[in-house]
C-alpha cells in the first residue's frame, strides 16, 4: 500500500496508528459501516479513553487496532509495524508479545481456574511470568483468595478482575481494555482504573480503554469520542463533568437518547 507507507509512524512514534480505517460488516442491504475511514494516533505511554453511544464502533476500533479483526480498507500500525496485511502467524506473535486485551465479554476459559486463566497467554507463548509483578497484579486486583476458583464460581466483577489480571500478566506495552469497569462496584472499579493509571505513569505502558462512564474516562489523558463509526471529538485532560457535558450534547445532537437518562 503505497499511500499508507508514506504515513508509517517512526519507531519512537505513536504506539498504534490507523489511517482510513474502515470496517464494514455484512453486505448489501444489511451491511453495517462500523468504522468509517478513521484516522487516529494512539500516543505512547499515555492513557486514552474511547467513548460514544452504543453501536458507534468503539469495540470494533479496539479490535482492529489490536489486530483481532480484519479491516475492510485502510491501514493499521502497531509501533512501526503495519499489521494490515501481515500473515496470521506473524500477527499472532506480535499480538502475543506486545498486547494485552481485556474484552467486553471476559473470554475466560471455563475449565481453568483463575490462576490458570491469568497465565494462559504466557503459558501458550512458553513465557515465564515475572512472579513479583504477577503477585502485585493479583493483590491489587484482590484475587489472592480466588485463584483456585473457576469462572462459574466467581461473581461478574471477580471474572472481570481475572480478565484484567490476564491482560496485565505479561506486562504488555499496549493494553486495550473494553469497558474494564463495566461490571465492577465503584471501589473495585477505582482500583482497576488506578492500576491502569499506574501502569502508564510508572511503567510507561500505553492504555486504550473503552468506557461509558465519565468518571472512568476522567482517569485518562485524552478522550476520543466516536459516533457512527467516526471520531467526532477529542478532549485532553478530561474531567468527569466536562465529559458528561460532552456526552449530553451528543445525545441531543443525535436525537436518540434521553438526556435525563443516567
Ligand atoms: N460481527 C458483526 N456482524 C455484524 N455487525 C456487527 C458485528 N460486530 C459489530 N457490528 C455492528 O457494528 C457497529 C459497531 O459495533 P461495536 O461493537 O463496535 O459498537 P460499540 O460502540 O462497541 O457498542 P457498545 O457500546 O454497545 O459495546 C454496530 O452497529 C454493530 O451492530
Ligand atoms: Mg462495545
């Protein structure tokens, strides 16, 4: 792709970049344009939040940036590597070595206990976890006394924390988290947010987080607002109040949501 090549980021540039990122699902009358030519740079060592109405394309954007889904058009880079066009095996390795993903649905393996779920990606990769780091992750997320439990024996919030620990276990340089606090009570949610914040501030990791919660978004450095598959606004150094106000304008503009809601 010659036009895309011109926009390849420098090695010390953004952690991820998309140009003209377009994703269509289905064909003909039922086709859905989930992403409509999105250009975005995800700054390295920063905490970026992604917000927008349900169905606006937030999960799709994360999946495409993380190389978990194919794109219909455009180009995506992780660091200096263009991943659109990579062979499956190369992509799998790159993902495994550099990315942690917390899915909107937790994707835990039901037959494995919490501890086994947390280290599964590393076990598959044949990598030894850094035990000190792993202990810190497990204690921060309050999972110490649940490690032997299988997902079905855990509450929704505990399952989410296991998924969070799994994403962090290998200390990936880039963490994508899809509504990581969606099923947590406020205390556990704050802990997860604090943990992601620390991962950025103290460990230089890059975090991209989808959330519907203005309070959660306020922990980020930059909020990207999505609507109908496009990035329609950005807000640096967000506060919960400012994000809430922005979201309200959205709802009114779209005419689709009740501003009294939430
Ligand atoms: N596998 C799929 N097949 C068909 N359409 C899909 C598929 N996945 C997503 N879509 C559609 O793409 C659009 C964007 O979906 P996406 O999951 O990215 O939204 P979202 O912003 O994450 O929403 P939510 O806040 O509800 O999680 C939606 O209209 C959705 O119906
Ligand atoms: Mg989603």
